């Protein structure tokens, strides 16, 4: 059947189609001056829900956090929205006897790291030690959620004992650790004593996190969530120097649960201690903070280059 188009014309249109689709799927406008990859984007139920959040806050790409068996789900997003997902981390119940098998299978299926690893165990306990060793063996990073104070009466705590985490950095020098969450970020202040999830006010220099980021090449920091935003916003006099000291060790992520990239849905309502960000998009808030604090070149490092170097993202 003839539709009034030559073979040469058809080939030209077909070649241009992928680029046209990608352009249409990117966020309208670019408030950040260049591409940004959200390296702490928890995979959502439907492909379009992931893209709605990225587009809403003006982010070009994501690195997804998902279950170890999520290779097909990630592929579905990439098929529908080509180029928007640059990689994914897989997680499994680390107390399960087959956790190592699950995570190894995830890496063989395309996962580029472990995470988010968030379980009710000690940071130096046997369950996480197995994961640290496996991450080194497979040469992938591991993202750990450190939390010493419950957000709700029934939540519990996760990867406890961060103040003594230096021992793990020494014991597993070939493991690339990505620190995240309340205890990791509250410990940028030397006076943190596990008294609250998100301490406010001036930061006392010499905190554990600051020291470990300076002293150990295998530790990096994930800037996501209320915890990362709180650490960067609580003491504006401290933040520029902290970011400059660790400019090559920090990676932007959102860990945002809003539905539209503008604070819609439950946002931070599920975490009463994070009420200051209720009705706001964590990604947008942290990106705006970074943009007004650092140079354009450093902003690109924090939001694009570091992730590509440390996580070896595909583009």
C-alpha cells in the first residue's frame, strides 16, 4: 500500500524519531542550567509516575533504586522513556540466606550497585559485612541507610553504630560505600549524640562524617532526603566550606516521595520529623540550595559528573 512517502523520506523520518521522542519526554525548560541526574529515585509503580516526578522538578535523568528482581521493570521504563534512566541499584533482604545470590543476579541483570540497603541491623553486624564483601567482589557501590532515631514509634532504627563506622572503612578498603540518611548527615556536627533525627542550628566542626569523607577514599555521601537537605540548610556559614572540601565525594539525589515534582501527594507527610518539607519537592529544594551556594561548575559536579564517575552511569 502506498502512502505518498518515498523510501528515502521514510528512512529520514525513522532515523529522527528516537531523538524526537526523547526531546518530548524531557522536562519543559531547564531550571538548573544543564542535565541533572537524581541518584536516589525510588522506582514507582508505573513508568509514567517516575517521569512525572522528574519532569515536575526539572530533572533530566534518574538512577533508580529498586528490588533485586526489578530488571524487567527498569527495562519497561527505558523502553517507554528512552534515555531517562541511566542505571539502577538493587536491594534484597540481607538477613535472607540467599541475599548474596539475589544481589549477584541483580548485577548480572544490569544493576550497577546495591541499595538502598535499609534494615534493622548494626552497621558492623554480620549481615551488612556480607554485603560489604560482596560489593567489593562484584566491584559495585553499596548505598547504606544509617538511622539511630525512629521517625515513628514502630519504625525502628537502621544500620546503627555510624560513629564507629571507620572500622568498616578500614576492614573493607575495596568497597565503595555511599552514606545516606539521618545518622550519616547529623554526624557532620561534632556534638551529635543521637538525640534527634534532624538536629537544627549551628554545626560544630569536626563531625564524624566530615572526618570520614576526608580520610577515606572509599566513602561518598548521598545528598538526598530531608536528612541531606537539613544538613546543608541548617548552618549556611558551614555549608559552603563543607561542599568545597568534599566536592568530589558528594552525589545529588532526592529520595522524594511527592507525586509530581512539586510537592504533591503525601510528600513528607509520612515522616512527622520532616514536616518542614511537607508540601515541597525535596529534589527541587536541595537543587535550589546547591545552585545558590556553589559555582556552576561545582553544581554540575554534584548533580552530574560525580555520579557518572562513581556509579559509572551509561551516558
